[in-house]
């Protein structure tokens, strides 16, 4: 009963530790620690590694002594033994180098976690107090000058260790002694200094309660960012996630899913793997078989795996089942986290490693360390100090030493002469892995920090004893001061330093795994993820050197919910499916998409238009009535021909100006009309060619004024015919209106009104050149904008009004008896004129671009030609072909 009360008090007040010096512990061994590796030294660096699985444990009863060993055989991950060797090698190098810690010897003490929380807790206590026995709050058998602890293979193990380390403090006594190096400084940070070589979630750091925890790896946030950048680089948007069915796997899946949603990536599935450490029972075997079937049936090409040791072991069991049961071969692109170094249990000795051919993984940056391979060749499997090498040797070489029964049963005897180079890569490597490299750097970081601290002894007093120099009594806060500011290059030339959060300033390598039928493999560094680089260069990948799985025929695999929408199409989400699954919809008219998987189509620039496939833009052609195209040439030739015809007629009429047919109906009006028609034909040429400022000002105004002169001349001739007939009647008062004055007044008055309208138009809102990019889809229209639509309408309306008056006057005078009576010809000419311009309005409004201009030019030419042909062709016929009819006698006879 007294012992129970004492134990309870010690657990409640763990700081009340008892110093027994070198006195041997008088307590019995409650639980034998089978696997450990210890090297004495002035300063001890301890650590807990994870390489052995203990399938089952004995049942613990508090009424009897616990069993001292596991009931079943251990299962080993042989490659993880390299973690032990890298620590041993680093300590050996430091002790042999005279430049670092020349007067101090480093030692180490390594325990095994057995991938078990219980064993991790127990061995963390052993790190603090005893070597062979778990005796709480006693330091006996030998004195440990423990300065730092190396964390476990995963953050859970590190968290278990930190839970214990945050409870027990050093120094051993309750009071805090002044620092021998900083006499006036009192420690403000208590608890063991811990260095972890695993990726540690930021949200879990708060649970450690250790302010002096350093990580020899980059932040896990950088790893997540690297995975996203890798998927986006290859445009893998439909991927699967595999993680362990525990808090660790849940946090991994949640963090990744959150980043997926912000990067347009969808998780096709989120498979949780049951990780157990108590053997292969019926339930776990059934689960592995189901997992194997699931992996063979899924059509997802890319799978992201949180590749911690236990998850990968279960996954490898599932792949072994696939092979044994001859299921459909797995051809996937495995994207592994930095935990993975292609390690396997010895039970997976016959697993076909080709399934991982072409896999990609993020890896903690590592380099080849000179001398490490030579060190490995010196290993002695009969070493008494190394409690791990014997089981490693047996399981790695599949043999047994002579003093075991297994060797006699199997016939495979270990000789100790086996070569490590002959072990397949999944079980051991001669080159230092990324995790081993982190442990190697951790030891050197501690050594450099200790060296910097001890080098300051010239400024501080040294503790001396009667026995000479006493081993250094160091505290964590002292080392923390130097460790956080270390900055050195290791033997491989890599820089080692920590950021303000205690994380290694480094990035990740992108590794392409190439496997071979003999179960060997080759790492190819195909890129790197550098968090310190600019945002657009933080991921670099050389795709040319990547080897894909044989199934993909060295073509980059796709991983999409459906085929990409090609350029010219846009994505349309499917109802009830993730956003990565969508339909492809053709871009609407006038829009394009230039890249695959476009969310929405967009319009081309104003001066461009979509091509036929709607995946690009073409420059719009200029649209105007040019002289170098067929339509422009045709109209120009027609206008010039009619101009020459008009000029010829004018010349003929001038030559025969004394003849009766020319004198009839006012010779001056005839000349005026012919000149007006001549200018009308020339005026049409201003509509052809690229619109300019001057041409736009003159087009409509000149056309309106000249046409009104022509129409008013026709009106004056019609009035002259009517008045001439009415004046011949006896007693008519119309004689006083006869003469040239009335005709001239009609022409001048009508023309003045039109000229006034045009002048107002030019002064208020004149026409101007305009570029119209929207009326035609594939062309840019160069045209003259009328400016004021109202004024343009007034010009046309006034011209039409005069034409209608001329038509009606001529129509009523068409039957007047006169040999050279022009009324009937004027009637026909105005009928043609009005028909042309009545047809012009709807045609003009329904056309665009150069065809609109062509309609107006054709209307000008047609209406002018109608006037020319209907009025002057009969007279030209008489003058040129029937001169006998052009006589005064015929005129008088006709009147009589």
C-alpha cells in the first residue's frame, strides 16, 4: 500500500525527481526493452525510430507482472533501419572531426516505437530516466546528459513523445540553476528540445506544448501546395485520394479537399485505409480483398496517396492480393507524399513492383553523403550494442542465425557475410534516403549549435571540479538560443537553416520512380518545388525525362471526369455531379474559346471575327466600294459611259442649236438639264472609293443639289410646254408668262431651296467618315455617316416632291398636239425616275456596307439615265438619223 501511494505521488509530481548518482537501481525490471542502440557520450542525442511491427501484445493485468516480450514474431520494414544507421554515421563523423566539438563526445540512445502509442510513451520515459528498465522519475545506472530528442517517423509518434517531454523537465532538481554560460539569465523555456524529421501539421504544433521543437523538413503546407501545383501542371482534375482511417488521414483528406475546391480539382473518391497493428485477422483480410477489387475497378488514372508507412503497407497488401488473384492489372499514376521512400515489409518480397512504375512523389531534398556506403559495408550483424541489426539481417536476407530454430526449419542460415548491395531496393538502399538525410542533418544541426554555444566559453566562466573538467550540464533553453540561428553547409554542400517557425528552409524534389522486373528501382529527379522562389516559378518540371507507366505508351496520361472540351466549346455543368464533370457546348454565334475547358466563350476584339471552328479570331476585312473590285469598276465604267453619252448629246445639241428641235421648249433649259445630268453621273463617282472627310461632305449635298437642278429643269420644261399650249388660245392671259424668265425662275427658286437645306445641314451636323465594326460580322464597314438623319431625309423628300410635281404636270400635258411636244417623254422619264427612287428606299435600308453605297450609286445612274434616255434620245434620233424631220415647215404644219 505504501508503494502504491509513493508511485501515485511520483506521477502527480513528476518534477520531484530523485538523483541517485551512479547507484544501481534497486527495482525489478517491469518490462524488458528488447530493441535499442546506445553509445555513451558527454552529451546524448536520443531518438525513437519506427521499423518494427508487433502484431499482438499480451493482455496487461494489474494483478500480475507484465510479460517482457511480444508473443508473436516482429514484422520489420528493413529500409527504416537506415534511419538508425544515418544517426550512428552522423555521430561517428562528428566525433571524428576535430573542427566540431573537439573536446566533447556525442553519444546517442535509440529506441523503437513499434508503431504503437503505448510503446512510444514507454520508450520516451526510458529516454529520460533509465537504459534497460522503465523506472519513473529516477535516473540511475548511469548519468544521462540528454540535450535533444529526435522525433518519430510520423507526427503521431512525435506527438506522443512531446506529450511526455512536456511533462518532465531538466535539470533534475526542482530549482533552476543559473546557466554556467549565462550567469544572469534564467531559463524561460522548460522541457526537452525536440527535433522532428517528419512532416508536421501546423494545427498539431499547439498540442505539443513544446516551444523548442524544430523540424528538419519543410512545412507540410508546402507539400500540399506542391501536390496541387503538380496536379495543375499536368491538368489532372479528376483524382482519387487514399489516406489512413484515423485522425491523420482525415486531416490529410480535409486539407487536400479544401485546396482541391480552390484549384478546380475534384476528388473522384476518398478512400480510407484501415491501419491496424495487431495482425491480419479475418476482418482485415476481407477488407484488403475489398480494397484490391476497388482499385482494379476504378477508372481514375491518378491517385494521391498519403504515403505514411502503415498506409503503404496495407496498400501493398491489397496490391499483392491483386497479383495473387490475377485481377485486372493496375495501371495508375501514383502521386505519393514525401513520407514514401519505396519501403516494404518483408512479407511483400514477391510483390511486383512494376505497379509503381512511373509513379511521382514529393521527396524531402537529399544528396549523396560521401562515406555512407563505405560505412554500411562495415556493419557487423553480431554487434552486441546494436539491438536492431540482428532482426534486420534476418528479415532483409530471409535467413536466420544458427542460434535460432527458424534457420534449421527453413534451411536459410545467416553467415554474416551477406552483401547489403544484393538486397532489393524496397527493403534497403545503399544511398541515403530523404528521411535518413534529415536525421543526418539533424545531428549536424545539434553539433553546430553545441559548438557555437561552447565556443562562447571565452566570455563566460567554466565549471571545474576536483575531478577535473565535469561533463557539461546543459539546458535546452541555452541550446535553443544557438540552434534557431544556425546556418551551415553540410558535407554534401546543402545549406541547413531554420525559419522563424523552426522549420527547415528547403523545398521538395519531384521524383519519378522507374521500376524493373528484378524488383530494383531508380529515382529520377524530374523537378523541384521551391517555396522561396517567385510564385510563377515555385514548381519546375522537365516533362521530357519523365517515364510513365507502360500502359500509357509514354504519352502523358489524362485524369478527367470526361474528355476535355476543345477550343470552340465551353463547359456546362451537369446537374447532380461534381463541377469537374460537365458537358461541352458549342460557342454561340459571335463568340469563341481559345483554350480547352473554358468556363465561358467570349467575343473577339472589334476588328476581328470568329473563325469557322470558333477557336480563334480572324482580322475583319475592310468593306467599302472600291475602284479595284468588280462592283466598283462596273459602276465607275457605267458612270463614265453615261457621262460621255451626256457630253456627246450636249455637243450635238450645241452644234445644232439653230435647228427647230433644239429651239423648241427653251434651248437654255435643255442645256441646263444636260449639264445637270452630266454632273449627276460625275457625282456618282464620289461614292466610290475609301470614304474621306471631303468626299463625305460632298456626296449627299452635291447629289441633292444637282439632282434638284435636273428635276427643276424638267419641271420648268413641262411648265413651258403647258403654257405654250395655253397661250395659243384666243384671249389667253398666259402670253405674259411666256418667255425665259419663268423657266429660269423655276430652276433658280427650286435649286435655292435645296441649296439652303444642304447649307443648314453642313453647318449643324455634317456627314463624316465612320468605321462600323458591328453591322457585319466579318467585315469593318468604312462609310460616310449622314450626320443628321433629319436633314438627309429633308433633301430626299424635297427632291421627291419636285419629281412628283413634274410627273403629274407632264402626265396631264402628255396629249397636247405638238410635233416636238416633250410632255409625253417627260412623263415617261419621271415615271422611271420615281420608280427608281421608290425602289431605292427599301433596298437602301435593307442592305449594309458597300452594297448600300452601290444601291445609291445605281439609283443615281438609273434615274439620271432614265431622264437622259426618255427626254433626249428621241431628239438625238431626229437630229442624227432623221434630219428631214428637223425643219420649221414640219413644225408649222404640225401646229396647223
